[in-house]
């Protein structure tokens, strides 16, 4: 047995080894680290950082692929069971393979995992395996590598955490749809129908991602052009050889950043050649190919199951033309995209739009795969881990999130800080009885809250978020889903109306469903769809600026829902003895007040400008350039074209500026009643702004035409640039008001309001 002095010497020697490893690793002297590993096996287990990392952990974090292989080789050469060393974790329980998987380094993952396949199943303190960590970080290549290494003995538990969260849950939550598709292909039903301890399935999570679908995104004019000119391939299962080939291509295709435009142009040309050759081959074989922009290809099992139903998305494209015209359309798209790159719109914008389109197409593809393998009306909640208690379950479906201000989603796992506790009997009733009663009361409150959350199915979540693609597909596959209700007895129609989702509501109106029972449903408070349309929530969802226009679209939404309801619903009372009209007046009082203030401020600003223009236009219209003839009294320049232009434009400026002043005064003297915001006030504002813009333009034209006689002899050719520069400051006001003007036109002619989303194509 070693003496105390010997143990102390061993301890000091070990501390010296740790210090040497740390210093050399921090300085990047990895050759020396390898030599220490070769010389002293004790260095293999030495934890050299404050977080408990070994030198192998640090080398992986530093992306030292070659030296990681050498360190692993030393471990394998000096230990009969090297997996015991490679399975050493840091303070968080993360092994070297956890690090390699988190970084997505396929080479390092393969180097470590091939030593012992069971290393893929090592769990950290969060009960996460390296396979699970790769999915959390969205590292598709690393995930596929680790999966194929242990493919001979696949274990679904490697993709699952103790709280029931699976790799598929996290891949969809992180919007790594390419990885999610591979996971579905590899594991299918075990993960597709899996639920966590709160009952969340992957479909629930996908339904809470409205921005991943085209129905939840707003694209600008130029972005739409790029969007339709961009090719996106559908996801396909990948084999190990394809993963290796993809890694090799990433290494080969490295080039300087300033070559990006040239590379994009050449890539577009290669795509054109590929399109032509592909279509030609398909035409010769007589095969039917799926449109690359169609999320539901013609060979999809879902489409085979519903051939008689109308197609959505890309499936409707080019149906008016023969199939051999597809080549022409694709070439036109490629040429347009190439022109945008050459004209300077930039590869960055195109890349962003492409990523957006990939997300839209792939999300629909993931949705189809999930629904194809789903048993949402059959599964039970089996996601509880050994350290948590499954909440009480009634309907087999859950509400996985709450809507907070702004429309963001909060998952149920964030609502509950910890699982619902088991009731533990008190060992001392005299001292702890009151505390146990409080715990039981809190437990009942949490259980009641959990039961309330557990009432929403995926289609209800999709309806709340406006994911029309999912709503339509679920109704196609499971027509019985139209009768789903949440804890408040709200069905899909009531939720779509309450959360202002006009696209979902219009979709339901067009479908052949039991409208009498679905559209006339009331919730547990007796509120019909018209009552919910009359309620103003804590957020303003409409894509329109200004409180007055918000009020206008609230009225239009109420009227739109009212037209789809039977007449007997107009005077229907809820449990509080209130009609929909009463609720509308009560909840929109503040918005009416804010709308009146907004209109007052806008009208006052514009009326001042209109009055100034009217003053100038009146003075200009009574002034004759060049004077009058002393004998006949006629203007001396009346035969000049510039004089006629001056006379007409000055008169137009006067008439329209006076009209604008009258319209703005009419707004200022209005009563600002609730019904006035529907038509009268927006119409007056629209006429006032139109007259103001016309008067500004006419005043500038009259000034330029009258002043042209001063410069026509000597500075005739310099007159137009001078006038352009002179009129520029005055035009700034009109340009600043154009967005409001176009929004007014949009709101005036649009019968159904448009839902807005905070997430844009390009993050700010």
C-alpha cells in the first residue's frame, strides 16, 4: 500500500501533467500534447479546464481533426477498453463524442464512435446522447454519420431525452427541416407519433411555426420575383455515401467572397443545362416528374390518396400549358434570376429568399411525412421520463404553447418550470399538515392548468397561427378533425375568428363541411364566431398603420364574419347577456379614441400644407407672365405652349388644394363615431390626400412653366435640371405620405383584412 508521501508525489506529478497539457493546448502545441499522451497514459483521463474538459475535449473544440485522430489512436493503443476513457465526461457530462456531434464534425465523430458503437448512446447530465445533441444543433451530416455507425443495432432511445423530447421534436423546433426529413425517413412511426411529458408531438411543434410556411410570410415585390425564379429541390433520403460526397464537395468548393457573383452566374447556367437535359430525358421516357417547386409531388402517397381534390401550391402551376412548356418557364426563371444578380441585387438577397423558399417547401414536405405516418387520434401520452409524472390526459392532444403579445409562441415546457410533483405523505402531520395542504392545492391548480392546456389538437394550433397548408391537409386526411375543440369548447372556426386568421376562415367557408354545426358553434361562455370577431385582443394583427385604419379593418372583419353567419346570430346573447354589437362597442372604445386622435393629427398637418398651396396657387393664378397687351388686354404670351401649361396647372392647383382643405376640415369637424371609421372618415382622408398630391404636382408644374420664360433665351437647356433640383425638397413631403396613401387605397378596396406577421424575409 502506498504511503502518504508517495500519494502526495503522485498527486503533484498529476497536477504537473494537467498544467503542461493545459498550457500546451492553449498555445496550440498539439504535437506536444500527443507526445504527452504517448508518454504517460494518466494524461488521457486528466481534466485540464475548470469545466472538467480533457485535452481531447479541447482539441475537438479547437477543430484539430488530425490531432484528435492521433489522440484517439493513443488511447486505443494503450487501453484494452478504450471506451472507458472516451466515455469520460466533463462537469455537464458531455463526452468527447458529444463535443464532436455538437460541432457537426463528421470526421471526428466517425473517429471516436467507431472505437465502440455504444459511445453513441452515452448520456450527459441532461440525458442527451451525442446523436440527440447533433439533432439539437442541426448537424445533419454528424447525425447521419452517428446513426449509420450504430445502424446494426439501432436504438430509438438514443434519439430521446428523459423528458420525452426527441431528436425530431428539436429538429423541427430549430427549423432544421432537412435533418427532420432524414430523421422521419430513418425512424418513421416511433418518433413521428412520439410525445413528450406534456403531450407535444412533432406535428404540434410544426403547427406552432407559422413563419415556416408560405401562408405566414409577407414578401415584397422584388422578393416575390426572386422567390418565383428560385429553384428548390425536394428533400430526399440520404445514404452514407451521399453524406461523404457532400462533405467532400464542401471542402472542394471553397473560393474567395468576391467571386460569389461569378459563381452564382455559372451555377445558374449549369442549372439551365440541368433543367433542359432533365426535361428532355423525362419526355423521352414518358415519366412524370414532380415539380421542384411543388411541395406535394405527383407521386406522393398523399396525392395518390386524394386525386379528386384540388391541388395546392406549386401543383397548380403551368396547368394551362402543355407539359413540354416547363422547360421554357424554367429557363425564363433562370434568366430573370441571373439578371437580378448582374444588376446588383446581390447574391445575399437571393440567398435569403432561397432559404425562405426552402423553408416553405420543406416544411410542407415534413408536414406531409408527419401526417402520412401520424396516428394523432390514436396515440397515448407515453413521453414521461422516469423523473416526471404524466399530466392527466383526456383527449390525447395538448395545447403546447400560449400566445403572448405579438403573436409569439411559448411552449408548454416553458410554462411549467418542473413536472407536477407526486404527493408525498407527511412524516409529521402536526408540523407539516398545513404545508401539505398548500402543496395539494398548488398541485390541483397545476393539474387544472395542465388539463386546460391539454385540449388543443394540431389543427387547432395551425388555425390559430394561420397555417392554411396544415389545416387543409389535416382536413383532407382526417375530416373528423373539423369537430376538434379545446378546453374552452372553441372549434377551428372560433379560433380562426378570434385570432384574426382570414385565410383560414375563407378556406373553411369554401370547403364542403357541416357549416350549420361548425360555424354556429359557441364556446363555454356562449360566444359565437360573431362575438369573437367583435372582441379586440391585446394585439393588433392587421397589416395596416394608424389606429384609424386598424379600426376600419376591425369593422371590415366584423362585417365579413357577420355576412357568413345566419341572421339569428345577430342578436344572440352570450352568458353575460351581451350581443356581438355590445362587445364590439365595449372593446373598441380605446381604439376609436386613438383613431380619432390619429386622424386629427394627420388632418391638421395636411391641412396646413393644403392651405399654403391654396394661397400660392391663388396668387399664381391671378398673375400673368409677360403681362397683358395694352390695346387688346390679352396676355402677350398666350400663343406659347408653356403659357397654356401654366394657366391650366395653376387652376388645377387652386381647385384641388381647396378641395383638400375642405376634406381635412370635414375630418376635423367629424364626430368620430364608431361607424364613421368604416367608410366615411377613411374616404375623406383618401380624397383629401389625393387632392393634396395633385395640387402639389400642379403647383410645381405651374411654377416651372411660368419661370421657363425667364430662362428660355440663354439657359434653356439648363432649365430642366434646375427645376428638378428646386422641386425636390417640396416633393419629399408627398413621398413621405405615399405609404399612408397606398395603405388607404389598399384598405378601401380590400374587402377582407390581411393578417400581418412580425417576422420579415430579412432579419433586421
